[in-house]
């Protein structure tokens, strides 16, 4: 296996994916540092999920290369997945199995200790649903189950595609706090995609913006926020600003009324 | 690691309706044959009950153990091929229809083990069905009091059913490959139906022993008089089909794009 810089968790070089005459990902160069939270932002169809699928070896690049945790991705090579947790696009599970059984499958196949199933159930607050079949869960709880599966084997790298899908505002705050603590306290690297800036703005250390398969911007959260403020000062009318503040106030109030997750910052 | 993969493949069948559905379908077959035998044996009462006794008597069958075994082999051979195709299509295709393939393929487990484990589960599932339904068939045969039973006849009849079932399994990996290639369950079942029709067609030509899907119909006497033994060429064709299907499934899982 080819080794890359030890401070890099994910690296892509001139990564390309073509589907016939459509280029989904075009000459993508990414470097995600170990221990950071990297927000991968793009509109629907920008190439986020295709990139994530290539990071996980689910699809083969048409060109370029991917390195994950120091190992160059080779088609069919699966050893590094003992160190990687992931959630790709939609939350999925075996619908006829309970939450606990779904997680037990993950435990067995990742060689994790028996207690890891209950630990991940506790971590994602799935206790009341542990004996329920996955097919009977709400979308938000399916998302929690998928996150529990991703975290069960204590990975060094989390690759999350739209992790807030299906979660209510309180759930989003809760998952945000969880990811922040994983990165801050356990040094887990988080690579998360989203099409909503607000979702990554409160969490990511650095943000990359992908558009038409190309990385068009990459900067720290602070730099991006400064650019956004400067842009917004010119672009919005006072009424639009008032409307945006009202939305934030309403969401803060809603969170305050609906649970302890409201303790966290509000998007 | 293979042991864990195999264990989880069995776990995935917990509460699955497909297992009971296949048992129910296969268990209906001896009952259907038994009904047919009863109509042959008692056409008058069958006609009184509105059952088509005339058609049954025209079939020229006798309500005896040899005929019963012949019919069992025929129905297990053809119906079984389709049922086995459903089992394999379900085991491989559900990972795509439930969108769990992406979770399965990005685990620290060599991907070929999933293909091997799923085929092993299919084999166990298939053999369990055959054994259960053969037991049911024997019980029905004795309950009906069919004449001309002998231990030798039973041994030959059961051996024929098991041979047809085993040969059908050699065709299963191709179904698995179609399921993985098409990322679902519909295409492999459709493929099996088409192959069954083609097998019937080729079975009436001189190519029967060389076309994999004609070999079971040839063995059980669906397309001609049943043959006692298959030629070595047929076994080579079946082994080649099994190897090709298994290899293609593994290569597809390992190297092809696995988007859903």
C-alpha cells in the first residue's frame, strides 16, 4: 500500500468519474486533515455522492486516485473499512430485522466487541426502538440507526453523506453535537456532505464547495463566513434580513420547547 | 471471517416472509399431485365435486407410487428450478432493493465471501425445503394408500428428486450474477423463466445435453423419456455453468461499479 502524508485522512488527486458523456466528478483534488470536520457542500447533482462512493470504493474512478487513511484505494480492497464508518445517501437497513439485530450484523462483520451494539444504541438514543424492526422506524430513526452502524466500530474516519436527512431540528442539533465531540474528544475525522450551508456552517472546520463535479472553492469556516457576510451585506434587503432573523428566532423557540437538544447552537 | 459472514447471512433471513413463501409454494406441489392422483383414482366422485375428471382420465396416468414419484420428480425439477431462482434472486437482489448493498460492500470483509456465503445459504435453504417437502410427499403418498410401493422404488425416486434438485443448484450462480448485474430481483427471475422456456425448446433438439437449462428437463423426462444417467458432457456443461456464474458474481461484486 502506498503511504501518504500521515496528517491526511482523505486525499484525492485528479479524481474523475464519467458516465458515458457525463462527467460527474472532474479533476477533483481534496485533502482532508486528520481530526478535522470537512464540510463538502454542493447542490443536488453536483457530484458529492459520486465522490463519496469513490472514497468508499463502491464505484471505480475513471481517472485519478483516492487515498484513505494512508492507503491507496484499490478496487475490491476492503481492509481499511475496519477504520472507516460511513453513511451513503439514504439511510438503509434490513427491514425485517430489529435495530439491535441490524447493529449486531455490523458488529460481527467489523469484529467489534459485543458491548459495542448497546454502546451505539445508547449513543444515538435508540434505546426505545432497539427491539423494533428497522422497516417500522421513522425516517429520522432510520437515519439514527445508520449513524449508529457507522459509529459502532469506533472508526477513525467518518464519511457521511447528508447526515441530517430526515432528522428534525432537535435531532440535527444532537447529531451536530455528537460529531463535534467525536472530532474534538476522540480525534475522529469527519467528512460530511450536504447541500445546505447552514448544516455544515456550524460544524465544519473547513468547507469545500463542489459544482458540476469541480471543487470551486475551499476555505476555513471563518474565511467562508467572512466572504458570505460581505456578499450578504450587498445582496439582501433589510426585509430579507429581518425574515432570516425571524426564522432563526422561531427555530430557537421551537427547540427550546421540544427538548434538551435545544442546548446546542441553532442553525 | 467466513463463519461470521455466513452467520450474518442466515441472520438476514430472520422473519423474512420469503422463507415461508417458498415453503408454502413447494409444499403445495405434492398436494397438487395428490389431488390429481385422487381424481384419476376416483373420477366419479371428482366429477360430483366439480373437478375435471375427464381431463385427468385422459392423461393416462395411474394412481400408483411409480407415477407419483415420476410426477414429483417432474414438478420438483421444473417448479424447483424456478423456486430456486427466486431464492437466489431474493438473497442477492434484496441487497439492492433494500439499498443495503452499499453497506455490505464497504465492510472489512473480502467481497467474495458474501457471494460464497449467499450461495451456501441458498443451498441450505433449498435442501431444507426439498427434505421437508419430500417428507410431506411421502406422508401424503402413504395416507392415500397408493399401490406398488417398494423400498427400491422409493430409493430411486428420492434419488432422482435429489439429483434434479442438486443439478438445479448448479445453475443458481448465473441467477446470482444477473441479480448483482441488474441490482434487483426482477431481472434474474425473468431470466430464469426465459431459460426455462429455452431449455424446453432445446430439450427437443439434439442439443439437449449441451444446453444447461435443458439438462434438468432431460433428466426428469419433461422433454423426452427420462434418461437414467447424464452424459459426461452434460456434467461438464453444468460444472462450467456453476463456475462461470460464481466467478462472474464475484468479479461483479469486486470490480464493477456498485451504485444503487
